């Protein structure tokens, strides 16, 4: 097996930031005497195809040079191999949100490059969600950070479009404010292990990491290797109340709100009882309810700062 790192670069990440910053990143890797090869993605999920070819050539250590979507694609590629623990994943964050990097402590390009030289290997949990696509066909997808249902998924879908115009937190904040104007809560049934609830749902997060949506903390107490999903359920709340409490989403105090419930669970099921509700994972729009979540404990090897 080859010992070099294989870097998979998303050149369109964060409005072209991936392409612009790669020459500087490449030089930093060379300056640190890090052995690596690389390839650029050309279309959605292309990194999974690149991974397959590189894996067949003997590569086992991979770097997602992009954002959460690139890391998610590599997570899926690794989890779909016969022996996922044979592989090692890390990232150099050049995306819009980089929320997985925040959750595991990979905070900047310089930080990430230094990690490749002297980091430590840890394991993290991986989630799997089964859902319905736009044609009502059952699909499944792995994720390594956070999945959102309802309002969050609507915002994500808009934010992916806004990211072509803006970078950073503003590309999430503007879609959030616009969606608040038109969005209405939906009636759902939620099962978190032994907890059963029927309620009108504004939004819901199921995840492994603390951060999503460009720095929001819907899961402020999440741990990426405790074998459990953290679940935050925001019940029916008025649009005005959402606006007045946006700060709670960013300061990690959302669980203090009386309309918010928090759970920990190994399995989660959600079913819509009125209209179709969307779902996203790691910042990528997936499809619609009903959906089921399953966690795989310590399933992925990742490299983080020592």
C-alpha cells in the first residue's frame, strides 16, 4: 500500500476558493516535505469516483480539500468499502461552512497542513440516513456531521444557491432570514430510541458534530465519538420568535428555549403526518421524509491536531 496522501480538491468550493487557494496549499505541503498526489473534482460526487480509482492504486490516506460536501463524499466512499478502518481521512478546509472541520478541530489551512505532518489518528462515529428521493424511491447516505429536517433543509437548499454569490456565514444567514418569511411548521411523528413524540415541527437536527450551517450550534453538547446521535427538536414556533431567538442558535444555548427538546439516541425515525418535508446531511440536500437514522460507532479514522 502507498504511504502518500491523496488530496481530492473541489475547485468550486466557496465560490472558487478551492481553485484559488490550491497553489498556495500545494506549496505549503511541499515545504513541509509531505508526500502527496492530487486530483480535481469536476462534478458532484466525482470525488467518490476519484477515491475508487486511487484506492485501487493502493492509496489509503485521503485529504478532502474543500468543504463539508467534499468530506461527506469521501466519508461515503470510505464507508462503502469492505474495510472502512483501512482508510484515513482528514480535510483542508476551503469550503463555505467547514462545519465538520470545526466540530473535530480542523480550523484553517495552515492548521490542516501542520496536522498532516504531525497530527494524531482518532476514530469518530458515522451516521447513516435512509430517506426518499424526489421520485419517492428509497435511498441511503452516510454523513459525518449533522443532518437537518424541515426548516434547516429548506435553508440548506437555498444556501447552496447563495454560496455561488456569497462566502462564509452570510451565505447561510441570508437564506435563513428569507426562509423565515414563508416557512410554516409541519406535523410529524418522531421516535428517538424509546422516546415517542407527535408534534408540529419547525426544524430538527440529528448529528455527531456540534456545528452546522456555517457555525450554528443546534447540537451544542454533541460528541463525535460517544456512539450516540444528539437530537434537537424545535417545535412549533412563530416566525417572530425565530427572529428574536436567532442568537441562541449561534451561542450554543438553544436547548434553554421552552420550545426546544434535546435527546440522545442510537436510532431515530421521523415521519411527516401532513405535507412533504425535506432533509439534508452535511450541507447537501438529499430528499424527503420518512427517514431513519442509524449510527456506526467509531467507524471512521480521521487525522486531527495532536
